[in-house]
């Protein structure tokens, strides 16, 4: 029922809510297909993880429901994409599990990399060169006043600035 010219009918309101829910479902489905495409590219085809995101962007729209079901079956044991983003829930899931940014750690803290920012191929190639990827354990050796961090990982010492440390999600260990 309309009361005045600015009010919305209940029918129009329910239609708008339904459309929003449908849009959310489409977005979630597309994100899942993107992650499945990344896994296909890295785990099956052998594409470097630093290139998988951009290729998956192109592929995600072409995956049919039938292929999606087959990929879900093939990768049923996977909990996250090659970059560590959880299959359902994304970064919000990591936050709920207590993940923090690498930049939040202090000297002497130890952590395991859970997830890295995947939308920058150059950044991923940089991390790949340093052998910093999900499941890698790191130790913060030193923090400088300019927020540069000295890390130890895989028997190597490296220095990362804030632009890198704010794009790597970790789980503290041994705290």
C-alpha cells in the first residue's frame, strides 16, 4: 500500500530484497568459480600461482554448472585457493579464525602465512621469488621505525616494507 509519493509498496520492497539476495548468490557463485579456476590452473595445468588470478578472471565466466560440479568434486579436499583465500567466506573467514596482517606482528613473533593478496601479479611474483606463500612459517627478527620488517623464512633473511606486510594474512604460532 502506498501512503504518499515517497513511500515504497511492500511488494516493491520485497522484490528489491529478493534481487539483492540473488545478486549476492551470483557474486558468491562467481567467486567460487574463480577459485576453482585458479586450482585447475595451478594444480592440474601447472601455471605459476603468480599468474593464476589473472587467468582465472578470464575463465570464471565460462565455467558451466556441470564443469563447476566436476571441479568441486576434483578439489573436494581443498579449503582455500592457491593464494590462501578460504573457499567460502573469503577474508572474513580468516578474521573470524584470528588471522592478522603480517604488519601487526612484533619483533620475535612467529607466524604461518595463511593468505596473500592475489590481485597483483607483480606482488605475487615478488613473493614467489622470496618463497613466501601460504603455509610458510616466518619469524619477525626486527621492526624498523619506518615499518620495514626483517623476516626469517625458509632459511633466508629478507626485508619487507609496509606495502607488502599489509597484504599478507598470518596466524600467530607459539604465542
